[in-house]
C-alpha cells in the first residue's frame, strides 16, 4: 500500500535540511579562529613565493 504524504510537511522538511546544510557550510567557512586564518594565509604566501622562485625567466625581445 502507498503511504499518504502531507506535501506541506515534505516542503518544510526539505527547507529545514537546506537551511541545516547552508549553516554547516557557513560554520566551516567562517567559524575559524584568527590563528587558523593567519596560518592558512602564511602557508599560501610561502607556497606562492616558492613557486615564483622556481619560475624560469624568459628573455623578452
């Protein structure tokens, strides 16, 4: 037999799941300490400088 579904409840449940997923993504993106942000920025800067130091210079005619 088929289960009867209340469409209003289904929409509300889907909206709740969407809000929870967005909140989780925001917690991961913005919920970091200043020390963590600084460490990531420093690591990115070191990687960029290391890569720039290994770049071969070409002569421009």
